[in-house]
């Protein structure tokens, strides 16, 4: 007894018809639900100015005078675990030179989880005098650091990659060069991030 021969053309035609039918059923279901499927949700990150305001308020509430804080830094790098960290330092102008400031610290560490936005202040033990900074070095231009900090928040929130934000993060280098005594201390606390910034320094022309 001979077996029936099934044509490959017939099989292909049947598969195409099945796919077309499925596609039409899916389209009908979308129309019945009120139109096309919604687009993916847009990634949004907190506003860094709001975070900075909360950090300053906590430090000023806890102390008689406000301390100098670093810009927002990643809690870790490259995986910041959705957190920012700030370090606070005491500064004392040198009487013999109005352009020089003695830096002591850090006195406090402030951690902010982006999910809650609330600063957690930790008082650090045994702050020490780090050295004297002169204020004659150029720093970031006006408005550059807020944009750089917002770019970092975008990265920590997962809305941008570090490489995508590299150009916007460059003002951190200018800030570190100006606050060079503080920067030397931060090498021990945010070393991987600072090293990454240096490797992504723009080439001089």
C-alpha cells in the first residue's frame, strides 16, 4: 500500500495561512481593546537640584553652620545600586591668605537612595586636617556642574549608560582639579569613579 505524498508547497501554504490568521486575530484583539499597544514607559530620573536641597537641609539642621559638600557621587561604580553619596568637609579660611582654605574631614557621609530620595546622614569619626586649598585654579563654568550631576543621576537611575553620559560628566574633572585637596581624599572613597572619569578625559587638540 502506497503512502500519500504531502506536497511541500501545500505545507508552506498552510503555514502562511495560519500565520496570517493569527496576525489578524491579534490586530482585532488590539482594536477591541482600544487601539494599538501602548509604547514602553519612558525612563525618568529624579531632579538632582531637589536631592541637593534635601542634603543641604539635613546638614544645616544637624549643625550650627553648613558644611561644604561634594557634588553628587555614585555610591559605587559602575554599579551604584541606585544610590548617590555625598561627603561633607569643614573649611576654614586662612587668615594670612584670603585665597586659601584649610580643609578638614570628611565629617559626614550622606547616602541617598533614588527610590526614596531621603538623605541618610552618617557622622564619621576622627576627621583630620587634609591640607590647604588655594582658590586660584579654574573650576567648572557656571551651570556645568548641575548638568553633570543630573547626568550622573540619570546613569545611577539606569536611564543612561556611563559611556553615553561621558561628555556630560566631564565637569567633574574640573571640579576635582580645583578642589585638589578634597579630591585626594576622595580617591580613597570614590576611586573607581574618579579613575573612570580620567580615562574618559577629552583629548587635547
